[in-house]
């Protein structure tokens, strides 16, 4: 299954093109770290939105979505809530605007606007940097694993010695992952955010064309009758009861007789009690989304926008440009895989391993020339995700450690040069961990379940509760991350078998989330009440600037006493309504392309009608109110209010 000369030539031309494009913007990006990490806050919101979507459109995630859709059918629309995908709705409705009002460079730098610069604030700052680096390294190892397994299916083996292959079975995949990472590193290191965004817009165009091509090929090659012959009853129904109720043993198609084993895969995943699993996903997803974006590339795109209004618009665009194109590709690959499963699937049927079937589908169905273009598109997906992830990491090391604690008055060029060095170091560490990881799913579950368990509690409280202080944040994060690392080690040595026997899931990383979450909450509350609250100056300044809703009554009263003209945020009910509508809208963006590819016209029509209705509601109740809520007039009022608080403090 190797590529032809034409296909390889297309991929080489693509590689050379993106590297040169990234190098062209080096001069502009290297002026200072504001340009390097945030593009000087001059990049248009639509370009940042496309860039952000392109960064999320990765090969590893796409292979996982193909597996989920094939095995769980339309009910798999809910499974990405593990990440959770609907955090983009929270971001679009209010969270991006709140975050962008800070005018900072990183999530760690944002901490001082909430907790000040005393000891508690400094501890909080340090723990956010640690979390950010752990998260970035985790995502790097995840992407490294995915692109290596994808590439090795097409390119000739670099290591052929039987003894070496027996001892290191994944060595060729790891070596190809290393090569592609090295190429991507060249333009990411030199061009910073400018090169990341510019190349990702190009990559998104390639990915979109690739997605449309795969969807069309699936519809042309496979008839509706052939699709129905390999799908069990209920596959096309998004809704479910307490149990999954999907019986793959009823399939009798000769071309896909092996799919009867999917029932065992569902049991292995532990998602048979889908209703209980859904409740846990929803519980976890709401808290993670309410905590705001994690300190990674998603947050950096928000901070790179020109103003709060554009930050909100950017987050809304991510949903529009990412989901329809990606699910068109996922649906096409799934249909081609299911209708030819016996011929394509080469893994052990006893163990879920859909990570290899994507390249098999491409190799069997895509003609020469188009295959090279599609390969370039899928490699672009990896490069986008990798570039976006890598760009976030050095910002925390250089801006939040080196500049703040080691060399605060250096020449801007010094910071940029240190950014080059730290980028390479982070990549080396991420690749090193990727060499030790056995599967994509293993990495993704620990990132979205266990690691986020340590992040969630402290980051929810920081937005919505005035009494929460820097010490509470530090100890909440520390106990959460510490518990996560402890459980990870114990699980690797099989010392916590009970975590794999829960009725919700048999995956220890998923089941560990509530444990980590509760431990983190205890750390937050104990440390907060054992230490004094933050100063009035810090709390009033934050509340005045961000204007959050939540439990801020004592601070609100002080602000209004200093400035009677101040208008507190009364948008809680409207924001919650828009989030509920937005989640439904987002689901239709994911479901409609799948219904199109499988030619389920009733499902497609219903999805489109709901999409149109929810779009109109969001247009009237959210988009049209952005300027009023977060625009220049609102900003002017905030600036005047902040001045009043400062004068009140001086008088006092």
C-alpha cells in the first residue's frame, strides 16, 4: 500500500510550500513576542476562526471519530462531549469576550488580573504554567502517535530488520511521526502565530476540498441499499434510552460479516449503559465548559483577536467551518469502511483498533493524484493541530517564566530567540512521550478525562465566586493534578482495578474524573477559607473589567458604591438560553453531513430545519446583541468605571 510518484510529488510540493510560506512571515513575527505569540492582535477574526478550526481538524481525532461513528452510529454525535466539543458554544456566547477583555498574552498572565500579584497570585500563576505545559506535551504525544500510524500505511518501511521490528513493533510509525513533526517545526519555530494562522487557513482549504471529495466518492461508490445492509436497527437514530440497544449480531452481509464483533467492542469500551454514560459526559462537559478554555491554542486564538466582539465571533465561526467539513469526511470514510469491512480491516477483531482503517480506505478507493492531494490534506490536518499546540507552549515558558522571573527587561529579540529554543525543547519532550504511548485512544482519554479533572473545579470558581482566592486556586489545581498523576501511575501498574469496573465505563481515566474533581474542590475550599480574600482593589478591578455574572454580590455593591452609574451583568438567563440553543445548533452541524452521505433524507431535512430555526434564534438573541454587550460603547463604560474605582481607592 505505497504511494505513486505523482502522489509523493504532490505531498513534497505541499511540504515545501507551507515551509516557505511560514518562513516569509518570519521578519514580521520576530519583531517582539506580542507579534510572535498573538500576531500583534491584528489578525482578522475570520482568519483566526478558520485557523482554530484547522488546528482541531487532526488526523488522530478524525480516526477516532470514524471508529465512533462506525460502531455507535448517530449516537456517536454525543461522544465528542467527552472533550467536550460544546465548550465552543460557551466560548461563543460569553466566555471568549470575558477572556479577551483582559488584554493579556497567556492564560497564566490572566491570573494576575483575578488574583493580583501577591503570594497567592504568584502561586496561581506558577500552577497554570505547569498545567499548560503538561497539557501541551500530552496533545503533542497524541498528535505524534496519530500521524505516525497514518503515514506508515503509505510510505515504505524505514526499518525492515525482523528482530528490530519484533522488539519495537511501532518503530516505523514513530520514525515517520518524527520526520513530519520536524518539517512542521521549521515554520512554526520561525514564524510564530503569523505563520501558524496563514498556513492553517491554506491547510483548511485543502482539508475542506478533501472532505468534500471523500463524501462524494462514498456517495458514488456505495448505494443506499448497500449501506442499509451493513447497519443494525437504530444506527441512524441519534436518541437512546438507558441502554444503547444496538445489536450488531443481526448483520448478515458477506462483505462485512466481521462487524458482528462490534458488540464486543462496545462492551470493551464500556458504553452499553449509554444513558448513565451520557449523564456523566454532560455533567463533566458543563463544568469544563464553564471553566473557560484551557491554556492551549484555543485560548491563544481568543487572546489574539482585536477585541471582545471579534473574540466571540471567532469562536462561533469555529463551529461552522469545522463540523460540517469534518463530518462529511468522517461519514464518507465510515460508509466505505463498513461496506467493505472484511477486506479493509486488518487489526485484531478482539480489540478495537480503527486507527488503521482510514489509510486502508484511502488506498482502496482514491485514484492516483487525488490520493496525493488527500494525503496532503490529512497531513495538513496534523500539521495544523501540531502547529497550534506548539505555538501555545513557549508563550508560557518565555512570557510567564523567563520574562517575569528571570529577565524582565531584555531586548524583544532575546525573548523571540528564547521562544525558538523552548519550542524545540517542548517538541522533543512531547515526541519522547509519544514513543512510549501505545494508542491514540489511551492519550485522548487521559487528557480529556483525568487531566481536565484537575483543571475544572478551580477554573469554574475563579469566574463565578468572589471569595475564591489565589491560594484556593493553587491548592485546588495542585491537588487535582497531583491526584491525576497518582491515578495514572497506579493504573499503569494495575493497582486500581476497581476503577475499570464501574457501570458507567470500564476505562480508568474516564472513571477517575469525579474522584479528581471532588479532591480538587476540597483543595479549593479548604485553602480559600484558611486564607484571606483578595484585596478590594484586585476584586473590584476584575469585576469592573470582565463584568461576570455569578456570586459577586459583595464586590458588586462596592463597585456600585464607588460608581453608581455602573451596570452589572444581567445576561445570565439570556446566556443560558443561547447556550442551550447553541448546543442544539452545533449538533445539527455535525449530524446533517452524515445524513447526507448515508442518504437518510428525513434525518437530513429535520437536521436542516432545526439548524435554520436555531440559527435565526442565535442571530436575533446573540449576534445582534454583541456590540451592545461587548462592543465599544460597553468598553467605554468599563473604562470610565475602572477610573472611578481607581479614584475611589486613592480617596480611601
